[in-house]
């Protein structure tokens, strides 16, 4: 992307407290597509230009509940569950869990769906998956949004760094899960990425979703953090939005700043009164920032 002055989006709506006002997901008719030998589940709403939402760790398509109806007023909104995430009940054994496999599955999903190039949004680990897709199959995208992607600070800057893994928090969470204390493992994971006491304040349906996906830690724990090079960044041609929560702990703010330095054409949005899951903490502001950025439907 050419070097021009960075543009920013202001998104300052008051948040809806994650402990009180998050909507409970209502049952919706999920569909499946057979992709690379796997039945990939998804939900959709609306019509028009396709907006594809990709969840992060311990989540699934239910993570995007606060986005589905509001954004579907102007476009076709599609939220997927990646391979081995709910509604599959995975035992953590076998192959097929990697960011690259998930990116390959998304390529097949977009192609099989036949909706044309999509506006792609990836959150956290889903941002890594989205980055891989954008780098490898750019013709499938109209735009790219990375919401605090799981890209290590050291990987972004080209320097050696250990802070993204934060003292091995993924392995420590998995160890607790293997010992039979799944909630303690989930609490450690969530509080590490979103801030102290986040798990304790979560509404029941969010905890249930993460319990449903706890075994994906078996696959995720061995994943390396994706490397972003200057050459790869400069090859990106699609409009890019980098979005984060104003209260998110490190290393996410540093990751976004480092990516912005490599991608000076990127637009930035900071969601007030929100941490890592900013689409849930302050859904109105997140939706507004996304709508302000997306190309016309």
C-alpha cells in the first residue's frame, strides 16, 4: 500500500456492559457447506455485498451475534465457525487445526458460496486467519478488517519477542483443562487476553460458548505466531481497517501500532470503553466503525 497520511475513525459510543446488557443469542438456522472434506457451519442475514466475519480463540459464529442484524440492514452478513469449533464437539485429537488450514477453508468457503469478493473481518486469532487469506488469495477480498489480530509484536517488527505468548498462557490454560478444571483454564486464557476479572464478569452465554470450544486449545497451543514482513504488508492492495479496544491490554495496542507503521494507508478505529472483544463490549461503536469503513454495498 502506498505511504500516505493515516486516517482515523472515531467511535466513541457508550458501551453496553458485558455483564448485563449483552443479548442472549436466539436459535437461528445454521447452514453448512462441504469444504475441503469438512462440513463448515455458518449463519447469515441480509442481502447484497457479502461481509464475512471470522471469530477468534474459543469462539464460533455466535460471537458475532451483536453484528448480524444491525449490519444486515445494508449487506449480506455471514458468520462462520472454523474447523473443529462448535457446533462440532471436537476431542482435540487428529489433524486439521491450524491457521493455514482455516485460511484454506475460508478460500473454499468463499469460492463455493459464489458470492464474489467479500469484505473480510477477522478478530484475534481470526485476524491471523484473515491475514493469511488476504496475503495468499487477495482476489477474493474487497476489503480487510483486522480486529486486534493475533500477530506477535516481534513478528510484526522483525525483532525477537516473547511477550505475545505471555509466559506460555496457552499451555498453562491447556494444562488446567487437562487436569479437569476447564473453567480455571478458560479464566486464565480470557483474563490474559482481555484483562483481569473479565471471565468473572462474563454473561452465561459467553461462558457457555467458550466451554463449548475449550478443546480447541489442544490444537491452538502448538501454533506459532504468524510473521508479518514489510514486503507482505506492502503487497496488500485492499482497503484495510485496524480496530482495537481502548482498554485492551498489551500486546494488542503495540501490535496495531506496529502494523500501522507497516501499512500507513490503513484506517484506525479505537472502540471506547471496550477491551479485546470490542464487538461485544461496545457493539454499537464497533458496528458504526465498521459501517463507516466498508465500501458501499
